[in-house]
């Protein structure tokens, strides 16, 4: 059956869920029957699927009849955040920063919901914007579609935690206008700081939560890939999961698990005929494509393609991440097939793949890799050196005795020591074998220092991204044939280590985005609340709440760049004023907190508050050569084990406002 891609699945899902919330499954079945739809209800709950414009209007009309509500289009649009917007799309929208930025990119945003109309921004102002919505030729305007669009527009500020917008429908295609014109008005966040704090405490979905969900989705995919025993299954997992991570109309994965095996093709939202056409041409031959290569340091497997009119930057990174996961899975499976000839090697490489999948930090990956090299290659000692601060430094070792280990722990290789460093940075991918016949003084010194007779070195690298080197050392000569076998096995281990290190980078980056404030580098609200909960489970301490006075004036008179400089400077001074072990966090806007542990004494909170006030007295230099003196209201409270975190935060907040009242 021909695939019609005019209305995103998020819209049909929102309608169905809205109807179900008001009339249950019986009402859903009745609406679908009235609309002339014959697929099972769960088909309309798939956000990845696209539908025709006609289906959307028919289901809206049926819902209006069944519920007795002609404004159902508006209601569904107003409820879209509750029923439909999935994590990757929401992440992309949140990353735009606010309603104004989102409206300026309304064409890209609209394409995520609707391919039968064009949307554009006519004007924007302070808390207001005018947008135009025009159905393309061949489509009959519908009041339900107009109302749905108006409902969606009301939710643009709500996406960022602000009250819903008011939307005036100034012109309408249903009434003969060339296009629908909407005027959107919303209240700015700075005018509602107390309401913003209340909504965040009430559990509003924040960027932090969405990023945490993104990391969890990646980790679940990794777990499924570990369970996949065949390349076909691993590729199917990646193709399926990509549909939940990137908002697009269709997906295509084309990859060959091995050079002598046929291509595996997995498509979603495409007919067999379309798949045949798309796979016969380069993936970049068609417009509206986002392409990620499925490639490892070892080989090129194929590609993963998403089809849509436009994409957010966050979606590009997510598709790359899933293509990387596919490469990791195929590398691991290929390594297992090759190692089947040698049972011990197969078992060791399987254990390595599993351990690397579980490793979440660079030291963990290095330790697992070193253990595997010593086991699989039968080395007397195995060492992982990674590139850090311009030098190769020992991160993990397996097999060295106490004396050798002490020497290895201090081992660093700099560019001045040997041209080995230059060869590593060149990332040639060529292994090196060294023995007592080497003419390089540095290598001979290493053999003498550690009492080895031979060293084999393999790079740990991705294309254009060298991570470090893997060293297998032997106390006795190994011979040419044996050395070649070792090199082949080490290359497989190094490749897995490189892809695992890349996965760690992705996970670490995602964790950082979810827990660290991007502007100041401090812990964000999510990280702070977790730390406060943990502190209340252990013992007593204190919490200080800091609010900058006059910060809005700084932004209004000197500009937001100066305001950002002030926030960054305040963050640094708060960190310097806090004690070792205290947590300094930015809750949002111009609000900061300091969380301390242990007994401070009767004067502890006032004394710490005084230190903070003193730290802010020095003027801050800003753009243009001027200076700003930061002023802040500081309130604090002590807490005891077992208290509720929200109660403690509320007391500190109240104390801060009391301090602000006294100052004014």
C-alpha cells in the first residue's frame, strides 16, 4: 500500500489519546469507525508513523461528533505536550532556548508535524509574534486543522515552562483568506520568576529530564545490542530504535555485516518499491535526508538515513550515535565469528565485548582492555596509554609485578622522547613490533627498564580521532608468525576499545548536559535536588539560597552578554567562598544555592552568608570595558536527616526573600 506522509503520527496519537481520556477505549473505537478507519487502535498510537491529511481531518470530525465538541481541534492542540511530543523532538525544541527562537524557526518546527502546509514567521517582538499557515495546493481547508494549529501555538511557551500563549486567528483559509494568520502573545519568564520556580518544583519536564531520557534510551539500545546474537537482529534493533530517537517521516538502514555477505536492508515508513529505489542510489541523492555512516575503525558497513524536510542539530547527533552503535554491534559480532576458530580467543573476546559495553568511564574501558590483551594475546604485561594533556599517559596495566607496576604508573611519553608519539598522532593504523634489535633508544630503554624482550604496539583510534596506544609486552621472543597472530587479535581489541571510548564520550557528554549548567559550569537544578535528597538521608547540614538583586536591569541596560558574564563571575566567586565538599549550584536565571554538610554551629549559616556577600563586593568587568558590582540577597536554613527536600528548599527560599525585604 502506498505510504502517504502528510500528517505526523504525533497528531493522530494526540487525537486518539484525547478521546480515550474522555471516553475510554470504546470511544476510540467509535471515533475510528465514524472516520472510516479500519486499522487497529494501536496503529494510531505510533508516533513514528505518518498519515494523510484526509485521515487527520476525518478523525478530527469523528471525534467532534462523538464527543459533542466542535472545538476538539483546539483542545487536542492545547494538550499536545501531555499526549504526543516525544523525547527527541522535545529535546530539539528545548535546545532552541525559548518561544521567540522557536517561532523564528517555525518552518522547521512545523515540518515535524505537517507536510501538507507551510508555516512561516511574519514578525516577532517582545512576547509576541505573527505567523502564517498556508495549506499547499490540493488540500481542502478545515476548521479542525485551523483550531489544531491555534492550539499548538498556545503551547510554545508552555514547552519552556511558561504559561500558555493567547492566540488570535486574524485570517482564515476556511473563510476565503489566502492563508491563516495567527497572532501569538505570551508572558516573558522574567516577569514570572515566582511562577517559574513553582512550576519547576511541581515537576515540569525540564531540559535535564529530557536529556536524562535520551541517555536512558541509548543505554537500553546498548543492552538490546548486547543480547543480539546475529547481525540481522542488531541492525533491526538500531533501525527500530532510531525511529524513537529522531523525528522523521521514514528511515532506511543499509549495511553489510561482512564483505562477503549481502546487504541487510531495514526500512520504516517506506514501501518495498520505495526501498528498492532508495537502496539503488547513493543516500545523498535525494532531498530532505539526514545520513549517518555506519563505520568503525575497521571498515565501512553502510549507512542509516532519516527522511524529513528538516532536522534539528540534536537529531543529527542522535542519528550519528545510533549509527555508531550499529558499528559497535557489527564489529563485536564480526569479531565473535572470526574468533570461532579458536575457542579461547572467542570466549575472551566475547567477555571483552560485554565488559566494554558495561564500562561507563575511560579508566574502566582501559582496565578491561588491558586485561583482555594479557589474556587473549598471552602477554606477560599489557598496558593502555591514552593521550592526555599533550602526552601519552599510562591509564591501565595488567600483569606487571609490584616493581614493574610502580614504574609503569609513572610512565609518560612526550613528543620529545621519541618519534613513536608522532606516529601515534599520525593515526596510520599500522602496528609496530619492537625487540632488542630496535635502533630506537627510547624503545630499548623501555625494554631494559621493564625487563621485556619484545613489545607490540597497536593504536587505539577512530578515523581522525586517536585515543592512545595498546602495548603487549613479552619477556621472551615470539617469532614472526606468532607476532602476526598477536597483531591481528590486538587490532580487534583496540577497535572495540576505540568504539567503547567513543560510547563513553557520548554518555559522558549526555550526562554532563543533563547535570551541569552550560553557562556557569555549576551543578544544575537536577543535580542539586539529587544531592539535597542524598544529604537529607545522611545527616544534618545547611542550605543557602542566593538571588542576585537588579539582574534584570543589567540585562536590560547592558545586554544579555553582560548578564551572562556576571552570572559566570558570580558562580566562580560562590565556588571560591564555599568550603571544600560544599555543592554550589545554579537553579536557573539569577538563583544560586550552596549546600553544606555537617554541623556549622549557631553562627555557621550567617557566617557563610557573610562570606558569600563579601565575595561579591569586587566589581565584575564586562564587555565594553565597564564594571558591575554584584548584589545579592542571601537566605539560609539548617536541616536534619529525614526532612523533605522541598520543605528545606522552601525555608531557604523564604529566608532569602526575608533578607531581600530587609534590604529594601
